[in-house]
């Protein structure tokens, strides 16, 4: 392209010198012709840029880790045009890798008339992620190859790679809340102000449930049934702030963080305990809530779509200081349990809740356990490598 520009500039310069020396009509015509050709070439290039369209799609925009999908694109102009095209692919995180035909994304091709250019490549998912994929921008050159314009592509398809659902047991993190905690773990509690019905006394019924007035009328013991609509929940706070550059493999750390979060949620739902998952999205707190294991799929896909790019975590804590719900256990999942996180955890532990923090890190040695030793907070350090290890 530089050679073309130099050559064209040289031709114009020679024509101008010839015009200045001889003043010939032919030299004048040559200068005007060269300028008009360059102007027409640039004008057609701008028109082609304006009318250029790029359609992109994913064969499957939601896949599991370890699976693959196909990306396809089609570039065309809505009016007859001519241009040289170069499509530049986006470079997503290391969570994704591409097939051999991804090199075709970088090739140049000609767009003539209303022709359509189609291409694509396979995408392999190594880790869980939420990434925009496809073409970042298109560079266009005129037919003289002396001008270049760039058009950025909008509305790239989003690929969601779901984490694995790994088996989870209470032995791994001892996540079953202590019965000695101030709040015992029950799936629901009875609202003694709301009587739903009355039935005959059974041997296992407590005496405080006896409806004494009705029992006296019927000459047999009758007991009250109470409303169980006030459900106690397992609360999970996911610290989805961006993982710092000091981490060697942030994709693996995010992967482990999300997989463990989902596994804890599934463990509780399977055990008949409702779960609410709190996280940040676009600067605002978000919540996924499921009352039973029947809704696990919804929570799974909600969690799979969480971006690890939040700037703050503190807004997630506000509702917990004056909650309008009953918590049976609280888990904070974090790769960076900073001072504000520690302050929140220690405060919640003073309320008698079973409070736990699960910290994911790469370092050979983790010192944070000392911070929580005497605070009443259950601390579990997870060193993330090829296989997770619980400290």
C-alpha cells in the first residue's frame, strides 16, 4: 500500500513539474485526471464502507466446557462496489482456542459488485467463560490501494461456556452448617401467628401445639398446624470482581470459582434448602433465587453467564445488614477477600449465622486463614492448580 501511494504521488509530482516547466495542455489534463481518479476511488471506498454489512452467528452460543461450536460470518455490500477487504478477528481470553481454519480470518479478499464472502472457524472451549467472538473490525482499501478506512463491527455474538457440574459432598469443605450456630439449619420455620388447620394429636407432637379450647369441646387432644411459608435460605455471595494481572492463569481460577459455587448451590438444593446467589452485573447487585432442586437448571445457566468483570463487591453486602429474609448459612466465594470482605464476614458471624468464606488462590502458601481463626468465620483456602487442593 505504501508503494502504491508513493507511486501515485510521484506521478502527480511529475505531472505538476511538467506543467510548471512546459505549461502544456497535456500536463494539465494529466494532473486533473490523476486527481479525479484518486477522488473517485476514495469516494467509492467511503460508499462501500457505509453500505458494508457483516452478518455473524454461532451455531451454538451456549456450550459446555470441553465442547466446540462453529463461528460463521458473511460480508457483503448493499450496493455494487469494489474494495479490498481484510477482516481482523477478535482475540478473546485463553479460555477459547480456534481450529486451523481460523487463519482464514486474516486473509485479504476482493469484494466486487454485490458478491458475498463467507468464512468461519471452529471454537474450542477450554475453560468456562462469557466472551464476544468474531470480527472486531474490517479494513477496506480502494482499487488503487492508496486509501484505507476501518469499520468496527458491532453486535458480535456472545459465546457462553458453561462450567462442569462437579460432584460435591459435605466432607470437602464441611459445608453443612454447625448445629451449634445461633440459627439452626432448617429448610423452613413455622409461623406461629398463622394457623393453617387443626388435626388430631399424634404421639410425636409437642404439647405447645395443642389447641386447648377445641380439645375441651371435642373431648380429645387437637393440635394446630402452622404456616411454613417463611423459608430459610442458603445465601451464596459470588465476588465476581476482575481477577488481577498477578494471577498466572485467571481463566482456571475463574473456572474453579464458578464450578465450586454451582456445586454448593446444587448440594443445598438437592438437600431441600432454597438457594439465593448474589453477584454484580453492570455495577448493580443481581440475585438468582431457586426454592427447590427443580430450578437448578435455571440457576446453573444464570451462574454460567456471570461475567467476572465487576469493579465493586461491597453493594452485595448492603441487604445483609438488615435482611428481610432468614438465612440458614452464608458462603462468600472470592479470589480476593479484601478488607471490606473480611469486615462484612466478621460482622455477620457476630449475628450467630454460620458464615464461611472460600478463598481461591494460586500461591504456594496462603496466610489468610490466620485472619479468621478467632473471628467465628469458617475459612477454606483452595489452591487452584490442575487439581484443586483444600487447605
